[in-house]
């Protein structure tokens, strides 16, 4: 699956948090282990979006939650993951059992898997810091989006 930046990312929120700290781009870049140019692209509307994992690093450097940089209206499993600042591999690693494999999770996240088991929703909720109902709703949104794409093809 291709790497995509954090879904629902709001670049202005990152810039505002950095400025509130009184930091330059170079200050935050140094603290987060990034190049200043990359940070510049993350703060630019229409620029690059950090991965969910990198967003977690930026948020930690600022003493914030990754969720602070995600549009509260954004929906879907990838949004829940971005709010937690986790890569897909991180999600699988944090699950309490090895019942869910990475490829299956990727299919769930993109909406190809139409039915999400209650046990998986509960386990994912624990990883995301969400409720099983939030996970089910996010999954339903992804399934709806996948079906709409299928109709367009």
C-alpha cells in the first residue's frame, strides 16, 4: 500500500502550535529530528502531510497530541490511526493478540473488508484510544467510500 500522509492533517494547526511555543521552524525541526525544509512543507497549506507516525513525533516535541493536528470532522480508520500518531505496523504491534495481520488491517482501513468483527473493533479501539463504536463508525465510513469508488470505476 502506498505511503500517504496523515488523513485529515491541518497544517495551520502545526504552525500555530509551533508559534505558540515561540519556536522557529528550525527549533521544532531540531527537536523532532527533521530537516527545516520538510517542516516548512508540512506547515504549508496544500504542501506535504506528515505520516501519522511522524505527526506523533512532531506532536510529542510540541507537548501535544497528534489529534490536535487532525480535522475533527475527518472520518475513517486512517483518521483514528493518525489521531493516535501510529503507522499501520504500529497498530498491529500494539494489538493484544496476533489475530489481526497487517494485510488484513490494511484492507479494513481502506474499506475493502465489509465486516469488522466486534473483537477486532474492541482491540483497535484500545489501540486508538477510542470506543468500539467509534471504530465501527469509522469502518462503516471507509466501506461506504470504497463502494463509491467501485461504482465510479
